[in-house]
C-alpha cells in the first residue's frame, strides 16, 4: 500500500516528461495480461501506420490521409447485403418517402461510431477488451455470446448475399451452397492481404467500395430518378399516406444501418495508427481526424444507399406482381414464375431485385447489380470476420496462433450459413433475412450500452470522458434506437401466429430484459446517477467515486485512497 502511494506521488510530482504530460494518460494503459508472455501478443493489425508531423496546423490533408482507412472499413457494415435489401424494399414499398429515415439513421450511426473510435484511441483497447476487464465473469460471458449471435446473423446475410450474386452472375449454374463455399474460400485468401501491408489491405477495401459506387451508380443513372422527389424525401421528415408496411420498412432501415458488431470493430480498427496516448495533444488530434474520416466514409456509404433506394422508388414503387410478370414475360426472362399473376404490391429481395432490374432495363442492369452485391457481400464478410476476431480475442483473452483464430471465428459464423444454403432455396430467403434482422436488433443494446458506459467514465477516459451534453444526448439516442428496434421485434413476433412461440418469446424476453436492465444500471451509474451505486459501495466496504464502480484491473494504483 505504501509503495502504491509512493508511486502515485511520483506521478504527481513529475507531471512532464520531455515536455509531454504523462500523469493522466499513463494511467489508462492496458494492464498486463495475467498470462506470462515472452513477446507482445498481436492481432491482425501488427503494423502501425505512422502519422506525419505538422507544426501548428489546424488541419492537414497529409494527416487526414494517414488516418484514412479505419472509417472506410467500418462503413462497409452500412453497405452489407442486409442494408442493400432494406434499401430496395423501402424504395419499392414507400418510394422516396423514407430517405429522411436513412439520413437520420446514418447521422446517429456516425455519433455512435465516434464514441467507439474515442474509446480505442484514448484507452489503447477496443470495446471487447474493456468489457473483459470491467464486467464480472457471468455477465461478460453472456455479453460475448450475445455479440457472437449478432455477428453470426450479420455474417449469414453477407455470405448468402455473395452466394446470390454468384448465382445471378452464373445464370443459376452456381447453386446457393456452391456460392457459400466459394465465398468462404476467397474470404480466407483475402484476409491475409494485410501481410502485404495494412495500407494495401485498406486500399483493397476502398476498391470494393468503388465497385459498389459504380455499380449502383450505373443503375441510378439508368433509371433517372426524380431529383425533386428525392430531395423532398430526404429532407422532409414526413411520410404522407404511409401505413403499417411503410412503418415496418422505416424501422427496418434503422435496424439495418446501426449494427452492434460494428461498434466493437471500429474501436479496434483505430488502434492501427501510431498515436502516443501519453500526449494529450496527439490523442485529441487523433480523435478529430478519425471523426472527419468517419464522416466522409459514412457520407459515401449514404450516397450508395440512396442510389439503391432511388432506383427502386422510381422504377418499382406501386408496381404489382402482374405488372412485373407481364414485363418479364415480354422480355423472355426465365424467372417469370417468381411473380404470381395477382395485383398484390411487388415484394422484392436482393435476388428478385436483380431479376426485376433485368426484366425492365436489360441483362446489363442485372449483371451490374450482381457485381455490386458481390462487392458488398465480400467486403462485409471480411470485416465481419475481423469483428468476430476482435470480439473473441477481447472477451476470451485468446492466445492462439493467427490461423487457428481465423479458422475458429470463421467456423462459428459460416457453419449455420452453409446449413441454410444446403437446405434452403435461393428463391425463398426473404423470411430468413427478416429473422436475422430481428436477431441483430435484439443484440443492439449489448454494444450501445457498454460503449456509452465506458466513454462516460472519467477514470477510463480522463479528460476525454463524455460531457453532460453527450451523456444526455447519448442516453436518449440509445434509448430511442433500442425502442425502435424492439418495436421491430414485436411486430415480427406477433406475425408468427403461434401460441407456443408467444410463450417461448415471453420467457426469453424476461431473461433478455433482466440482462439489459443490469447493463443499464451500470450505465446509469457511469452517467452520474449516484443513488444507484449503493450496492457496489457496500461490496467494497468503502466510499468510492461514482465513476470508479466498475474498475477491476484497469489501473490498480488509482483505487488507492479513493
């Protein structure tokens, strides 16, 4: 105890080292692993990108370029096949009327990604590592399982999106299960591109985003959407004449854009830059440039999503199955039977969307659509694997070889996908996508609540902890997003029309809400609601500051004399 006090006093007495303040920011260094290590353990990003020096510049394009990369990898989750499907369905069901929902969701996503990036920059640890150190064993394991479920659900959509694209490009010659196997194989190959340099890997992701922009941009130019209606739908937050179908689409947009595993991913990706966390100025600068880069990346992803919504809003809004059937029959499409001879409103997914484009605008539109979907699925499958890697390493503190870690994380996500591909037909996947969207909506609190909790703790974030405004607005945002997604879940469950499923859903809901309440309780304490901190004080037998209730081993010296 005396040694700890002496060490602490030394930090106070020597606040500078070579002109750099170190007393605050050295306290948040990651603790040593309890497992002895002869050499430092590394994850995918063994390389650190150096940041160029610039003297007294408010803004430097050279520095922005050095920080560019993590935000674009993160933004790929906003362009995965699940998002593309949500876009085309909202366009076909509501026209341009829900573009403002997409805009608001993207802005909310940017604010949440900002919190994730700041946690990684300031602490030098990603969210899964912080959760591993801050929560006790049972909640930590439950949290890991919930996040893994979200990753599996997302990965299934991404891999099946690739398989559908390959099926369209091969005119049905490659079955769904064959496309899944091809995607698994090439994903393993692409995942090792970072061995040739981190910047080359990031350039490859940039190339895939460019393919998406060109593919969906081609469809946009071909269809020529009404620009006035597009702008009205984007900036007028109203949906005239909308009913339950359009409301479900709006909720689906929010659920598709804001994905739980992406918060964990972004907090890890920012560690790939060389930032001296002992230097407050460098940390502040890194936060600024990562935010600018994320804003640019999400703006690009927003434009691509707008392309998809606008194409289906202009060409297929209010179209009936009979209309599409007649056009496909006229152009000699072999897929006319996908659209029954009735006046029901057209319902599309990624597969049917490509077929419809081919019927109305020619084979080129179909193949270019499939290329865009393939790029979206391939890139998001790779980032999904990175997410699974970081989550598993962080929560379980794995010390395996690189190949073993990749193999395990891939197997967990791919196995159920392959089973679905073998036993499910490519023409009937919409119901499964709805289920996977619900699954990911349920997991959203398990990323949003922890990120708000830890970025609000001054004992972890020091001067970069959330201020009162961010605590209040962040809490409201997270509460709103979770409420919207829960509505989506309720709508899905009530449509099942099965008493057994209702009872099962009720039992699961009790356990689910209990765990969410546990996380919310910790979050409220971190946000400053001191009256809820009585339990942790009684456990410690001492009076502690509110934001210290969670600290286990982040900084043992800091607990002394608190």
